[in-house]
C-alpha cells in the first residue's frame, strides 16, 4: 500500500502573483526572506484539484492514520492522500480553508510557532503574510497542526538552516516549545526541505517519530519515517499534472 502527501504554501487569485520575483515574507519573528513564486497556487486551480479528489472518492488522511499505518499495520482507505500546508500563510485561511471545509476534507498545517503574530493583520497580496494564532485556531475544524520549529526556520546563503546549525539541546528545546502548541509534537517538517543523514539522527535522538521532506514520490511501508516524501503542487499546476501526481499513490 502507498500514499501521497501533497505540499502547498501560498494562494492567490489569477493576476495577483508577480511570477518574475519572489514574494517577501512577513512574520512576527525578526527574519527576512522571500518565498519563490513557484510555491504559490492559483486558487481556481486549487479548487479544481480538491474537487477532483472529492469526485474521485479520495480520502484525506489525518496524521493519526499515518501513525496507525506504520505502527499498528492498520490499512489506509483506498485512494488516500495527506494534504499539508507549510508555514501558516494567511492566504491559506482566506482561500484554501473555505474550500476544504465545504468539501469536508482534513489537512495539516506545519507551524513555525515563532512566525505567528498575536494580532490579525490586513491581507496584502504583495507580501507573504503569516497568520495570527487566532486565525490559525479558527481552522481547527479542518486543520491539525504539526511541528515546523519555533525559531529555527531560517536559512543561510551556504544552503544550511538554523535547525542544522543549532546544538542538539537547543534543537530539542525549540521543538518542545512548538510541540506544546501543535497537535502532533512528534511529527515534523524540515525547514525548506533541507536535511541530511545527520539531521535524521538528531531528530531520532530527541524523539521525533516522523519527518516530512520535500523529496517527491509515494510513501510505502519501507519509506524511512524521518524521510517521508511530499510532492510540491507548484504554481499553475494543471489538473492533468495534478492527476499524475495523486494517481501514483493509488497503485498498490
């Protein structure tokens, strides 16, 4: 049995994305970065993608089902897919959440706790704004939350991340703080998808049980639990391209 994991970040209406320039992120933490526009999705495409999943009878997984699959040998429903949304951008609340709720889908938000603001800000299409805690919690009827660090979601010009540069004790303390807020403290997504074999060893030492990468492909019983695959749904992904991605996961 196999299953797919889909990864989304930001959403916009057609015409609201500057495809030539990355989008400046706006977070509560003192950190400057920009999101590549390839990680955006047009909301009309996303709606078509989700309606396809619904019409074809796909089951949107919850994280406990993933745990039960690996730990207890419980089979997943036919046509299972895990929907994941990284970084808790405000556009997820504005655009994606209503669609998921209407279709009665489940989804996962990988939360950078230190990025969440205390007060809601006005939505602005010219920046990638991370939502407030209150906005995130308004989505609890659809979303469950998992660990994406508290303050370690930073990258450097040499291709490393703050998660990799910090000591094992500091990493543990950071993930414990985020873990107290999210539903699944032992389920993690690597910042920017960057990881090495040393990182998987360190996560195992501090009792992280599952970690999601940005390496595409299906997940099977033999997939290493700290190297689970995710397929990025990129900007302007056509329905035909989307079908190819998700149908890989239905092959038994």
